[in-house]
C-alpha cells in the first residue's frame, strides 16, 4: 500500500515552524530568523520514502492582518487548513496556550489526524512541560502531543514517524526527484529576504520585499538580479548604509548562502527602490503566491 498526503504545519509566529520543516525535509527550504513573521508564503517541501510521499507545507505564523500583505499571508494559512491530510500544529514552551485564538478550536473539530508539536523544550523544565501539555489536552483533545527541540534536533524523528503512520492511502502527487513546488528564483529571493531580516532592525525587515528580476543559469555560475522594495526614502538609505556598506554586507551573506543552496557560484546584483505602500498594493499582491 502506498501512502501520501499534504502535511501542513501551522501555528503562531516564531514558534519554530520553519525550523521544524527544514529538519523534516532535510533542506533549508524555509527561512528561519529570530524575528516573528519571517515566513510570508506557503512553502512546500516534498520527501519520498519507499512506500510513501509526504508533501509538507510551511505557512506564515497566524496573526490578525493589519495590511493587505498580511491578509494574503493568512489566506495561505486558511488554505492549508482546508487541504490538509494531516495537521502539524506547532506551539512552543514560551507562548501561552491562550494566545492561539480560534485555531485550536477549529482544528479540534476537524476529522483528520492532528499532531501537536510542543517545541523548544530545551528552554524549560519537565514540570512546566507537564502543565503545558495538560492545558493543550484541553484545547486539542484529538491531537497526539510530541515534545521536541527542533533547534537541537531532539525527538523530531518521532514527529516524522507519527506523520508516516497517519498518512492516508494515496498516490505520489509529485515526481520523486522533485523537492519543492517552488522555482529556484523563489529561493533566491527568500534567501536575500532572510538576510535582510537578520541584518536590519525595527521596521526594515517588514517593509522590505525582494523580487528576482532575472535568474540566468550559465555553465559555471548563476547570474541573479534582484530588486528590493521599501516604502520610504529613509528606509532606502538605511538599507544601503554609508557608502553602500550595509547593503554590501547583506548581499555578500545572501550570495554565500545562495552558493551553498544552489551548489554553484553566484553573481548577485541588488538594487533598491522605493515603492510607496507596496504592502497594500492589490496589483502587486495579486501575484503573491
Ligand atoms: N531554543 C530554541 N529555539 C528554537 C527552537 N526551534 C526554533 N527556535 C528558534 O526560534 C526562532 C523562530 O524560528 P522559526 O523557525 O523562524 O519560527 P516560525 O514559526 O517559522 O516563525 P514565522 O515564520 O515568523 O511564523 C528562531 O530564532 C529559531 O532558531 C528550539 O527547539 N529551541
Ligand atoms: Mg517561518
């Protein structure tokens, strides 16, 4: 019997969804940073076993949308609730369970296997974990709970095993050599966006967006031209920095990570442009997928 399914990872911002997804897929498909709202898209990662295929989706952390881009982000979360075969709901030992809004209630009513991953157990004591676990049993009585530390790769294998055991019977949805549904240029833009999250403070990460204008793979290197949007001139000058130093540092870090990801030399160009209010721009966000 062959088993397959969409395994969708959801939960609040910053609980470790992308870290977990990267370990489960063995690839750095999803950007991880210490800041909340790092993930903006639904990112699929596919893994194959002899008699199963798992199609993971990492999703943006659940928030109340304040602007159109965040609405688009939350649409990814809603869709991944409706098309899931298995739900992996992630929480951590830091957030209080009552900060999870209506989602646990929705999920508790669903008729599919639910795994509750309690992450970051490296940061707490057994006693606190027991308390949390009890509270979560009340919120998600249908879920199987698995405490892990994604960062230390502790007990993540148990998550994998529980998923495989929960998969319904079905065919492989994607060819065996496919790792993800997203094209290379998407990962190029995500890697640069991740570096912006790491290198800048305050609002800069949230008001920036990266677009790959051209992506040309040649025999010995990949030429990538990117455009970074910000919303105001002041943000543009912060992004670029004195004599371009800040941008150069960010772009170099991004180039290095791209070279590892694509296993090839990368020639990266970055331009910065002001595009007022892009986060509310319907026309731009209609291409957001
Ligand atoms: N101590 C500890 N930190 C962790 C663990 N797992 C993830 N983190 C850290 O938590 C932060 C957030 O991790 P992400 O994987 O980006 O979280 P996310 O849920 O995808 O966040 P959003 O995409 O913003 O919703 C990062 O700094 C991770 O290194 C863990 O098991 N222990
Ligand atoms: Mg994430």
